[in-house]
């Protein structure tokens, strides 16, 4: 358990919108903010089509936290660069260089 004594389970519920009372705590808690950042990055890396609803809620959550979430926003930006559409494009470009174009279809 983290130093602030908020359990992972409560934070999962918070992300799902079931623990709105946690918001004022998370706003000021580095431990919880770190966990939420890792949670978001973890979801992104395991399943790119992860529940959109959860991501939208998290986006709203970040907007509400505003300037206090610089670290979380940075983690999200890193995750997006690592796993997002830009990463896919880079991978495709790389394999395109390795393989000849499939021009024998006509
Ligand atoms: Zn906390």
C-alpha cells in the first residue's frame, strides 16, 4: 500500500468514476498521481484498443486537475509517443524499407 494509504482498488474505482470523493485527495497526492500515470501507460501498452470510456474519463480527470498533473501529462505524452499512432507509422516505415513493395498484384 502506498504511503497515503489509498488502495489500488480505490484508485481503479476512481478512474471508473466510482470514487469521486477521492478527487480532492488525488489532486494533492503524488503517490496516487504516479499510480494513475502508470495505470494509464500500462493499459496503453497492453491493449491499444483499451476501453475508450476509461480514457475519456481519465482525460476529463486530467483536465480537472489542471496544472497539478504536469507529471501525469508528461507520462501520457511519453506513452503516446511510444505506443500511439506515431509509433505505428514508424514501424511501418521501417518494414517498408526492409521489404520490397508488393507491386506484383497487377
Ligand atoms: Zn494518495
